[in-house]
């Protein structure tokens, strides 16, 4: 006996097709046993109606709101001068606008984002404290940490001519190795390279 599974989408769901057209499911039209797939009637924002297979559609996810979209009453998070994460309610007053917290990247929509950024800044500060520097020395050795996604390992590479945004340089291979050991590979992978 063949069972009909539940449809992936329901009436009213916002979907996007493989060509990038957004619409709403108006009806779960039919189920095709041979393909194990539902067909859906979808109306586009322009008013046209079409019939689409389940594999041709995906759930539409709105673009996430940014800190530039904050409105009066919205919750936000900020990293204070001690590195602690504080919760606030946006009022849009002169104080908030004068603090320039958004312009310097210190407003976050979630507590998790703010906590991650606070820790990332700590790891970078430790790298600088342990002999790292932001400025590349022209025509000299400039070692930095690279992460290989395939192997999951670090490599200590050297640059002489070309600078890349965001790198922290060390004078020697030994200096960068000492910093990695002191900070810990797991912390650097997570907070500098975004590896879970």
C-alpha cells in the first residue's frame, strides 16, 4: 500500500521558484505517485497564476532586517566599553544617533551576534598582544594564519608584496605559532575563521 505523504507547502506559504520568482501557494493542486511529488498552484506578486512541482519551489525567506532598519521600540544589542553585551530598546534619539554605534559596527540585532563579535574582538586583541600587528612591513617577512577548509588545519604563510584586508601579521613563523598555541586553535578557528 502506498502512502501519500504530507505536502511540503501549504496554502498561503510564500515560495520562490528556481528562476527567482516569488509567489504564494493558492492551492495544493495534486499528488503524483510516480514522482512522489505534489503540484501547487502559485500566484505571483504580479498576479499571474502557475502550476509548479514541489522540486521547482523553495520556501521564501525574507531578507533579514539589518541594524539600519531599526525603528523606535526595536530591541538591539551593543558591546559596551568593558566588552559586556548590553540589551537596549531603540528610541532613535539624538544620543543614539550621536554615538555612531551603527557606523562603527557596534549595534547587533541578536544577543548571539553581539556575544560572538565580542569574543572575536578579544581573540584579535590577544593576537596583537602576543606580537601581532595590523600593518604589513614592506619588503620584510609578514607571517599570518591561514585556515584550510579541506583539511581543517592551519598554515602559517608569508606575504612580502600584497596586503589583504583584515590580516594580523607576525615577524616570524615562531611568533605566529606561539600566538596560536597561547590563544588556542579552536578559538581562532571559531572566532576568526567562523568554523563551528
